[in-house]
C-alpha cells in the first residue's frame, strides 16, 4: 500500500494503534497472571491514548492544510513488514513488552521512511515529533516492565 497524503499515513497509524489496543485488551482478558494482565491493560490504555491523540490532531481545523499535503515518495508498506516475535498463547509481561516493542519498532521504521523522503519542513517536523514519541514509548515500556518485575 502506498500513501498519498499526510492524512493517509496518520489514518493508518491511528488504526494501527487502535488494533494494538484491541489486541492488548483481549490478551489482558485472557491473562492468567496479574503482572501480565497489568502490563497488557497498561499497554492497551497507552495505545488508545495514542490513537485518540492522533484523532484530535486530525480533527483540528488548524492542521487541515498539513494533512492535505501530498507525499510524492510515500513509504511502501510491502517493503516495511511488521516483524513480530514468536509468542505463546498466554502472554507474560515480558511477552507483552516484546510485542509492544515490535509495534514501536515498526512505527519507528515507518516514520524514518517518511523522514527520508519528505520534502516540506512541516511534514518533516511532524514525523520527527512522532518518531521522538515512539522512541520515548520504547523507553517507557522498558521502564514499566522493569518496575513490574520489582513486584
């Protein structure tokens, strides 16, 4: 799939976060260990917040011109596969973190692909900010897992 506008990419990313939230929420419902359930619930909530923040950004009239910008060299998702770790049916807290980091890694690669080809400063600034947020998310997941291990 090739993107055409900034909105196309953000719609894809927002949907990605929504699907990740649903996956983590469903896995939390099935989790047998408290640590895993807490981690999965935290991840689901975190993904929902990202999705909601993107929706708010997209709905703001001030952002309409940027969202309509065309990307001449949009990333090709077929060349950017999602690489998931092998996971058991029942996820542990470590499994949940590994899955979250795989999702974050995918988005980091997507944002870098946009940054490698973006032509306008505004588009580059937006995707640089999103990239920074994903990298912060990776640190947050690692920190949360470390804190959870202390329980």
